[in-house]
């Protein structure tokens, strides 16, 4: 059977730095076939690539994992514990710019990897970064993203920027033209909960994933959550992942 793999990334939302052995972080993904069926109870090869500054930027770290999916199509691994190909995870300079995780999967063991997902690391691994810091003076505070209930269709607002939309009923989120309040690089976390369908659509004059007036659909199953990330990439352009 030919597989066109789609990947749901939980990296930015379930990101964990382990207190005792910090040179790794948890990672989960769901693999689906071209007919949207789950790839269950299967051995898979996963390639993890960390790029700096942009989704196509310099490869800072690359490793391979032999993993397996469970009965729900879920694969779990720890980045930093695979077979290193490029660089070393514990020497990544986390303080230098944005980082993106690119995932490739090979489900037939033939070395035929497909790019299945690219996701920005929204939280710098501070426990890792702290190992390179000589001292910290003063009080550290961290802003927490607000969770905004999303139950009715509407257009984007300033309140949404860098926060989380939690969709619990079928609704459409429209990206309006010339929304200058959102800066290039700003993001919005997207969640579709418990059977709800979240549709993100670009208005006239706006592109989504390089498609004019494009749209993306997040369909959640009852008892589960579907995650996504929206990022502004241009004056009237956005990219989205996770659908």
C-alpha cells in the first residue's frame, strides 16, 4: 500500500526537558496513510532534523530513530537519544535564533524518507540553555499564552496573536487582508477539541500555505484534540502546520 504520510506534531505542546538528564526532549507524532487510516503497530524509521532561523535553514542537528507505532498510530521518542548524523544535541546553541524541527518518516524500511512535518520550537529549552549561561541576575518571568475559547466563526483579532484558540464547536477562523496588528513571525496556536472541526480560511488578497485564499481544516475525533500552528510569513501571507 502506498503511504502518503501526514504528521501531527505534539512537540511544542508536550515539550519536556528532563531534570536529571536534560540533553533530550520528548516527542510524539501520529502517522496516517493516504486513505487517512492510522499506521498502527508498525516499525518505522524516523529522521529528526533541527534547523536554525528558518524552516529551510542550516541543519544544526540530525539523528535517526528506530521506532514503532501503537494501536492508535502514535509514535513516541526522545530527541537527543537517536543515532546522530549531524552535530550533537547537547551542543546546540539554543540562545542563537529560532529553531525548527523537521521530521521525515520511512515506514517500509527501504530508506525512502518522506518529509512529513516542520514545526517551530516555540519554547527555547531553557534548562539546556542554562548550562551555557555563566550567571543570571534579577527576576525571570515568562508570559503564558492565553487560551481563548473559539465556538463561533469570526475573523482574526489582536487578542489572538501569540495565544491559543481552543475550538470546541465547528467554526471558521478567517484571516483578513491587511491585518497589520500581527507582525511577521507572530504565531497562533490552534486546537480542535472532542469532535469539533476548525476551519482556517484566508480572505481575498491573503495566502495560506502559498495558496491564494487557501484554507486548512482540523478535524478532531471525540475524546481527542487536534493541534496546529499558524504563523504570519508575509504582509498578507500565512503558513500553517498540523492539519
